[in-house]
C-alpha cells in the first residue's frame, strides 16, 4: 500500500551533510558579511547550493546612483511621517567597479541557499547585523527546521524587487519547491534577502504594506525578510523589527 508518508519520503531535498559530494563555498562578487557567513556554512557542509549561476550583473553608475537617491528620499519621507529611524543607507561606492566601469550589483553566484539548521542562519544574522537582529530573528523563525535563503540583487527603486517578475515568480516558486514537501507540509523556513533595498521600500508613506502582488506573496510565503544592512521585517504583520 502506498502511504502519504511513503510518497513524502521519496521527494525530500537532502541536507548538506547528507550530500554524496560536498560543495565548496564561492567567492562573492561583492563583499557581504551575511553571505560570507552563509558561504562558510557551505564550506563546512552545513548548507548547500541547489542553483549556481555565472552572471555578474552590472549597472551604469549614474543609473545606480539615481536609484539609491530615490530610495533614500523615500526612506526619509516615510521615517519622518512614521517616526521611524533605522539610520541605514546605501552608497554607490559600496558596489565594486567592473572592468567596463559599471558597478557590480551581484552579490553571490547563487541566489539560493539551503541551510541545514535555522540556528546557523540566526547566528549568521547576528554575526553580520548584530545581537538585536539575532534575537529578533530567533524569536520569529522556527529553529527546529532547516531554512532557505533567497537573494534578490535588485537595486531598482520603483519596487520591482518585490512587485514584478522575475523576483515575484522566484519567491513563489522557490518557497513552494524548497520549503514545502510534496504533500504541502512546511519543512523549511523561507527567508528572502534584499541587500540593495532599504526597508522603507516595502512600505507606503503611512507605514503600511505596499499594495502589490509581490508584497502579498511575500506576506503569505516568507517567514522573515532581511533588507539592506540587516533591517528585518516580520511578514505576517508586516512590521519592522
């Protein structure tokens, strides 16, 4: 007799420690303390890469600078109206120069990491962004199951990172494929990381969730959202931690 448990056991993503061939961490395109820590987990067979790309995404510096100015201006407006103050910013000089004089916006060669232990993920959050971020993330995530980190390298200031494809489609697909088993039962935390998006990009001027498809999908599928410089958003109530 075929049972649900039998079917479920045939369609399980392995843990890094159970892979037949260990993987090695990759060199980052852009230094990122959080991803550097996650890559060290790959080296130590505590995380693995189901997808590895080779594209080194770049943007002209004037376009990149204009996007960052728009993000900064929106943050200042939203923070003033809502009495928020996270004291974060993104500078165009943080992005490495490519040989063609454009700026490299890619961070890692993979946009997806499967981490054996959510506790390890929480430790990386703490190592990169501080004790408060570690404490907050530990209180939100289910540390009894593994985790998936999805990276969006978008810098565009109009909300495309969380309102348009390919990012919205990737969030939906990857969270379903890697975070739920074939019967639809949750088996991993889903944590999207937006290293180039200030946290206020996810809110309207009144401090409420932006009204678009992508934000709705994030709210329903993500367990924690990490924005630039480690500002955390709790998706179910869409609040800044």
